[in-house]
């Protein structure tokens, strides 16, 4: 997923700024479970939750913590959309979580589920077939 035009513009402005101070809440979307686990390890007194959207039923994991030092004075949340991470969701034993429901987790839960994940993605299944255009 590519960032929106507004997000790209803000990223450019932040890069050219000398200093950053945020008073308010910050949410970061992460791409994989290992990134979420890193947020859970770094944030102090984090609350970790799995939840499903009420209407869409989409699956999410999030790590949230209050932060009171520069550069952020507010709540920090990291969110992992889990529709592409079904194996991780299952490893957390969340299959029975229904739309609109939430379950609290902890960093150990995230870590143990991550340790069950394969190191490499499974190989795509291929069929054994001859060349599509054999030479006569």
C-alpha cells in the first residue's frame, strides 16, 4: 500500500525539519508481525489487543502506550492489519474472535506466536508441465 499524497507531503516536511515535537496521539501502521513485536518491546507499559472491525470483520493487532517524553507527548499506537497475516492470527489462537470483539494480549503472546512462524514463506505450488511452445 502506498502512502496518500498528504502522508507523502508530511513525510517530506518532517525530513526537512530540524526538530520534531508532537503533542497529541500518533498511530503507525506496521507491515508485519516482527515490526509490531518491536513496538511492543520498546514501548513502556504497553496495552496489546487483538480486535475485529464491527462492520468489516477485518482483523487487527495493536500496541498502545502513553508517552511523555520528546518527541511525542501523547499516546502512541502501532497497528498491524492482519488480513495478510492469517497464520500469525491463528498462532495467537484468535480464530474464534468475532466481528466487534476485542481480546487483550501481552508481549509474550506476540513473541511466542512469532516464534512459530516459518523463517521463509512457503514455496508456491507449481505444476510439472512441458514447455508452452515446444520447438518442432
